[in-house]
């Protein structure tokens, strides 16, 4: 699957600063701007590019996740870090959970 423009930009930032075995990869908003210029991608909301990954709206690109679970944390004004996690943040639920039906208690006037 091809990378989206934003995935390509955040991957460029990660690869530029990553060293093998690092637990933290520091970068800045200016690094994101530089990666945008290099990729030829037009981005009108540069802070949102980083925010989409910190908010959970989008997962980090597979090439980053292949090196372990990572998340982005703030490190000051316009400064950030990819931080390596000991385990993924994703929660998986067992398939055999018991379903408990809950009666609909919506008042009749609301239903109308």
C-alpha cells in the first residue's frame, strides 16, 4: 500500500533522526517543514500533520512500527520526540466475551 503524503513526511523525519537502538528520536516543527519541502507535498496545516499521529486519528507508518511500537510526545515549544514503547498501546478484546443485553430505558416521549 502506498504511503500517504503525510505518512511520507513523518517517515522522512523519523528516518533522518533515528539511530539504531534509540529509545527516543528528537525532532522539531522545522524538521517537519523541511520534510514537506523535500517531498514536494503542499501542507496548509503543518501542526495537524504531527497531531494526527499523536491523537490516534492515524497510525504511524508501517516502516516506523516495524522498528517497534512508537508514539510521539511533546518536548517543549515546537519540539517533539518519537518515544519507543515497551508494548503497543492497542487494546485487543477477547472474541469470547459474554454479551449482556441491556434493556432500552429511553423514555417514551424521547422516542417520539
